[in-house]
């Protein structure tokens, strides 16, 4: 007789954390607080919403484009912060 106990499914909060950080970043962009926007959008990249087991090169093209545009948005907010402080 085999024991087929079901393991509880592990909860992945990355998608939720990613969404919260991105929404906060967008809010700060709208409020023209570019420092906070760059920080929140940049930190949200740590919570990769896609399958982390798949290497970047092996991901579908749309996922790679999404993450690259996301990084460019964060860098743009940082540049706006530097530009406005001068």
C-alpha cells in the first residue's frame, strides 16, 4: 500500500508583491516623486512575477520585453530624479 498524502501547495507571493510595488511606483510617478517611484519600481523587479526556474534567455519573448521595459522605466524615473534635483 502506498501513502499518497497530498502536500499543501506552496504559496507564491511574488506576483502579489510585484503588483503592490509596481502600483506604488506608478502612484509615486503620478505624484512626481521620482525617487520613491524609482525605488518601488526597481525593488518590484526582485519579485519576478514569472517562473523563476526558467532562465532569462529561455523565457518567452514577451516576458523578456516586459522585464526590460520595466527596468527602463525604473532607470527613467531615476534619471528624472537626478534631472529635477539639479
